[in-house]
């Protein structure tokens, strides 16, 4: 094996010398011409066909030119590697320029516009890749007017009696309607959407809060207004916790009624000035950067505290479970919150978007209730993996994979049950069948 390992400059110099000797005015020896063809990328077999020689004979002749085939091979590899590096840098510049100009747009669009494979686009985006991983289903592309959304909300409440955003999404999308995200973003929050439709629900309780819904959106938009090493939910939560007066990530997700992916899309669009789809007054309010330290108040809103607890330990919240959590996270006891809000525990928990549960004397939570979040996940994701589902479940205050595995005997059984029910629902709503799972 040759020890020849040239620098880029040495490799380019060698190629220039070979070309100069081969391109003499009066011609060059056959072996020198072969050396030129080889260093410029032709194979020994291809050169042999030109001269009606074997591959081995070509190698021998090139070695008589004054240069060894191993030297020429190493030189052309160094140059080819540098050319690939330069192309990668050019592609990266194009992809990043596209990313900053198109916040919240799926990276498949970049692949089509720039003529690059999706995998290459993902790699070149680096830490920004997860900002372009969103897909908008065709049934959500309809331009719903404010009156349309208000009427659909009223129909939902009349038919179900519920004011829960997830219940609305299941009911609405089964009938070809919008997801919970549409009215939530249109009116600023799920509670504001209910108020617009004159639906008296737990979220419409009139109370003073430490942070308004606009404050919560302002935090999301501020996060996406600057370059960061990571744009994950965990990174967002860590960033929020580092500044006094900022809301918690759990409070933002629960109060606004949106997943981190949904919050990310809107945050990127507004931060990137893609605001045509939003109310100008709302945009002006949420883009106004806060002095967060001035929002610190003594005694946080009880409903906000419970919303944070629900996001941390799950939607079923008993007094005992809450007090254990409160002691660990330095929050007021349940009795303090009830006294401050002048509401019962059931009213407080429901106002925060949770429920007090049916364990103990009233029996355990049913298999169907426990399985419902996994069915929801199956309807929204092409693959169901244990770790990814559990991460999603923790973000959304749902039972994690270990809980489901224990109840149904194994993770595979839980997934099979969820896929079966999700497939039925898709067929009933006229959607295509589920693509399957990867456990």
C-alpha cells in the first residue's frame, strides 16, 4: 500500500503536471496520455478499451510514465473530496437561506425547489430540521371563516356537551371539519374560541392571571426569533425556566390547547413575518417583546398551577397526587388553591383541562379510556414507537408506554388494539387506512 497522501495543493499540482506533459504541442507518449486520462477520473478498464489492452497492461504502462497509479488515484480522490465539500457547502447555504425565508414550511418543499433529496435537506438543515417537519392534511387546508368556526363550535357543544379541545377535534375531523388548532390560533386560545361561540365552559371563568394568552404566545415567538442550538420542547422549557417572570412550557401548552409541533409552526411563521393568515392586532400584541421580570406576581393563578401539574403528571389529578407534586416543585397545597380560587377541587381541575379520576371506590379507569391517547397518536403518526410515543405522552400529560404495557399485557398488544380502533375511525370518516406501526 502506498504511503502517498497528498494535500489538496499537492494533488492539484500533480494533476497540472500530468496534464501539461500530456498536452505537449508535438504529442506525448502513450503512457503519459493514459496517466492523464486516469488522473482525470477514467478507470483502468475504460482506458484499456480505448487502446485494446487489458486492465493490468494499462496499469503497467502508466507506471512507466513517471507517476504511479496509486499516486494518481490518491491525488484525484483528494480533489474529488474537496469538490464534494464545496458542493455541500453551496447546498447548505441554499438550504439555510430557504429555511429562514420559509419558516414552518415542510422540508419536502425545499427538496422540490432546490432539486435535492429530502434526506440531504434534513442533514443540511442540521438543528433547524425539526422546524420543517410538519405536514398539513388536505382536509385542514379549507379556509374557514370566523363565522364558520363559531358555528362548528356551537354544533359540537350542542351535540356533545363538552368543552374539551381534544373532544372537539375528534368530533369535528370525523365530519370533515377543522382540527382544534384552527379555532385556537384564529381566536388566540381555546378559551377565547369558546367565548366567541358563547359557550360557557370551564375555560371561560373570569379571573386575573399572571400571564395573558398573548403573553404565552409572545414567549413562543420570542423563542423562535433567535438562532438556538436546539428547537425541541425540552430546549424551550429550559429556556423559559432561565428567566424570572416567564410562563412555564407546560402552562403554555395546556392553556393554549396545542401540541409543541403546532405551537412551533405558528411561532416560526410569526417570528419570520409570515403573518398574512393572522389577525394584525393579535400579531402586533404577541410580537411586542415583554419585560418578563415585571410580570412576576405573588400567588400564581390556581388554574395555571394545576395546568402545569396536569402537564407533568397526567390529566387525572387527585388532591393526593397534586400535593405530592406540589411539594416536589414548591407549589401551593391543594387546599390553598381552592381557598384562593373559591372553587371546589373538581371545578379547579376541570378548569385546568383535567379530571379528578374514577379510581378507588368508583372503580379503575377503563381500558378504552386508557387506550384513547394511543388511538389519537395512531391517527396522527405514521409509525408508533415506544420511546417516541412515551415522549409525546409526557409532553401532553397522557399515560406513557409502560402504563399501557402493564394494562394490556405488552406494548405490542396495546398498539394492536389502538391500530384496530384507529383504522375503524378512519374508515368511518372516509380517510385512508393506517400505514402501520413499528414497535
